[in-house]
C-alpha cells in the first residue's frame, strides 16, 4: 500500500526567528515536532481559536513547545505561525 505523503510545512517569519534562536540540538527537535504535525493522519490540537478571516487556528503543546498553526487543506500545507517555549 502506498504511503500517504505529509503536508508541506511553512514557518512564518516569527516562527523561523524563534527556531533560529535555538541551539542546533533544539532546532532539530523543533523541526522533528513540526514534521510530526504535518505527518498523516495528523495530530489533534489541544485547542482551537479563530482569526479575523474566520480561519480555524490550531494550538498544540508538544513536549515543551506550543505550536500555533493552520492547515491549508486544498494546498496540503501546514502554516506554522508561532512557536513558544513553555
């Protein structure tokens, strides 16, 4: 059986800046976690909010990071808008 491909992952400028501020080991960890978010069948977020365009925004706590993202189903992309260390 063919494997279902992961969605593409894109980081906002804020998320990329946060990622680049981390030591290399922690950068790799965050990248692995983002890839898990984009892998099928996908993870269920901890809670959902809505932005001004009425787009659902997912919020997921994984290990010690809170990921804020939205899923563009037609384009098969995960748009990570923010990453916080908690």
